[in-house]
C-alpha cells in the first residue's frame, strides 16, 4: 500500500509553500520544472513527493494567503489574491505579479528566531540521539532556518558534563536504544554490573562485577548520565546457595554495565525469551510512586523514614535558595537580612542502613581531623550526608556556606 502524502500543517503544506516561494522568486521555469524542484527538495528531506494536482492546491493556498506564514501587510488584488504567483507564458516561468513589492514568507516570529541559539545550545549535547538528529535535519521545515548554521556566539547554554572518551556517548546511545527495545517488549534480562571502585579502572585492576536478573522498567537521564531503572535481584554465583532472592527497585548506570545484555530463554518455550507483566510489576512495587519521590534518579527503599532537617545558609547560598527550590520540601522559615542568612527546613529520607553508619563515620571523620589538622580540611563531610545520602548531591556545593541547626531551633 503506498504511503499517504504528508499533509500536516507544519511539515507538509508549509514546507511545500516555502519551496514554491523560493522557486517563484528565482523565476526558475514552468509548471513541470516547479514540480520537479519541489519534489527534489522533499526527497532531500526523506519526505513523500507530490503530484501536479497537489501542486496546484498548494499554489492556490499560496496565492490566497491560506497558510500561517502569510504576510498580511500585502494588498490583495481584484481577485482577492495576496501573493499572485502566476505563470508568465512569454517568459516561460512563474513570477509574482506584485509590482515593486517583493513578497516574503516566514513561519517563525522574530522573538522565536532570536531564541533559536538557545534551542541549539540545549540540544547540542544530545546530538547523538537519532530523533535530535532528525530534528536538526528537518529544522528548515520548523524554523525556516538550518539549525546547524545557527550562530550561538552571543548566546550560551551552560552544558552538562561530557565524557572524556568521545566515543562513549555514541556507544551509550546505541545501548540505550537497545534497552528501550527490551523495555518495549517487556523482556527479562541478565546483566553484569561493575562493583569496582572508580580508580580500579585507572590502575587496571581486575574489575569486580555481579550478575543481576532484571525486569527493565524505564531509562532516566541525570547530568548526561543514563540510568536503567529496574526490578532486579542479584544472582548467586553458587548453585548450592539457598538464599532467597529479593526483588528490589534498583538503578544501574548504563556505562557501568559490562559486556553484552542477555535475554533469558523461556523454560517452556526455548525458542522464545522470558517476558514479564509490566503493568502488574509497576503496580505491585509502586514504581511510579517511588520514582515521583526520587531525588534525581535516587530511589528510596520501603523502610525509608522522612525526617525534618533545619539548615542555615549564608551569603550567596542564601541568595541562591531565595530564588531556587533545590528540594520539593524546601521551606524558608526565617530570613535575617542584617546578618545575611536564611533558615530552611527540609524533609529528607533516611533508612536503617545509613542510620547505623552515622556513628562509624563520625569516628572516622574525627580521626581524619586528628591526622591532618582542621586547617587542611576545606570540605568536611558532615553527619547529614551519612544519615540522608541524597543530601551530598543536593547540598555539596553549599557545604562551606551552611550550618545544620539543632532540631529544636525553630
């Protein structure tokens, strides 16, 4: 069955009218030459070609000003036409019969045009994503402008961190696309995940890994890093192990997944792969609720307890938090303009594992202070980072401009 012609307002008619307008302005030839010109432009953009009948419809819409980019300031002729593109039999070409006025067509406002550099700056870090590549390729249809040629010399977007290995981003995009396909098919997977410390890579130590059986649920991005959110259980290396495997919501950084991602054969139908009931698992483990309260991609276990924390911020940190909410529970309950500080209440999640670590960490910090001396500790680790792990990510930049207040300080 032949594909339907793209008649959408944006990519269809508007784009074709733009091509017709370009042809008429340059007086390139007759009706057949016009059709050939328009179809060549469409093929360059991997769009369907049109017939002479559709071309005539587009010409009529152009002359009637029946499209969003029409110049309403142009006077209409006696037949009610705005652009009046007609075939000149003597010259053998199409031309505008508008006297000294040169008609213009624009599908974008001046305000929109001025902000295109920001759009380009925002999308550049993701240029390896196929849909972003497609958007740049088709930008002429959206903005009358080739986005690849947009000047960004006077508008800057502060970019996210980039990989030191330039090839890694391309490799990750292909892996993300593969995982999205597994997610779409609800396939059960086996992955090996690095448990090694970061510096093990630098000294070429043997990387330690664990094998996980996973139900892939979704992919999230944070600071240019891709994370796979799953229901997972660690697979025991020992066949004799009788330890019960517990399913947990767990994130895996996709660049730390080692080797190939494997499907799990169906025991009853070896020629097929195991799948899972996506809707059932999302409901059973309350995945949506867990994701909605996550900090970035940080998920909290079922035994998480929410506690109030009061922090005093000084100087630029106070000014920053007066403008931005860095956490959904943030409440500024006191402001001291004379002494340049604000007091803020947060509600952070903690759970048994990290509450138990607090005492040990305090002892370790004290030993560091004893060994190095307080003058050399410019970025001390504070107890809330151990009790509420996500706070290190949220509050790390403010560490020298904040003080944790006693709980009865309100």
